[in-house]
C-alpha cells in the first residue's frame, strides 16, 4: 500500500513540474518587454539584436536564465530579465519558439 502512495505522489509531482508554459502569457510579456529590440514577430529590428522567432524553447529559456544569473553578461538584457520570474521566462520562451522563423 505504501508503494502505491509514494508512486501516486511522485506521479503528481512530475505532472505538476512538467506543466507547459503559456505562450499566450509570453506574448503579452513580449509586447511590453521584448518587441522594441526583438520585434513584434520575434525578428530583431536591427542586425545587432538576434531573431528569437522559431528558436528552441529550452535554448531560449537557458539564455534567459543565464542573463538573470549573470552567467551571460549584457546590461540591457540583465535589466529586463532581472524583473522576470521563472514562469515569465518560460512563457516568453514558449511564445518565441512558437513563432515562424
């Protein structure tokens, strides 16, 4: 019986931690924080700012986390990402990855 309880608990925990990010919420965030440089459609407005549209979600999330932690240094991005929580970053990554490259 105890094994069943532990197994059920682990399954619920795995389901909770694997919830999909919300691309719709990421779009709202991108409209206020990202589009000035990365464009409304995820295409950088100048060659110095990268295109985010169509990038892999986990890659984008990794980069956002690196900016936030200071592992990747770029003052503008660190200022923007510093105010984001984990869900915000996951949602933004989901949104940009959903766009056509």
